[in-house]
């Protein structure tokens, strides 16, 4: 499903729609999300979109106590993200040694 951005004039609407479409197309894929808010970093599988919120089954964060659970992240709280795609670079496994 593709959005016709030529009909939109509000840059915030275009931004939000593009991010939502990108995450919607990434459901089932692994993602890395960096947020300006605690806990700052999430690595996990995109489960679904609920409105403008992304549900991620998080396997890795900065703190082990916050891992292995589902997090709901509003798209306005995402600074940087990467979604793995077939044939593209993989997100490295982050482990404490």
C-alpha cells in the first residue's frame, strides 16, 4: 500500500505518513530504534502498528531488566531507526561480555 504524498501539503503529515508506511511495511522484521527518551535504544521485531504507535517485541535495550517484553513507541519519540530488509545489512547482535 502506497500513499500519494502529492495530495498532502502539511510537511508534518507527510513525515508521519512516510514513517508509518515504512514501519507498516516492516512488520515482522527486526528493527533498531533510538529514542531521545529513556531507555534510549530498542532492538527487536516489529509486531504491529496501532495508530501512530509501533509495537516492538524488544530483545535488547541498554538495560537487561527492560528486555524480552513488548514496548509501544510513539513515532514522534523515534529519533533514528533502521529496519532490516532481505539482502540489506543485518543489525549486529548486542551482548554484554
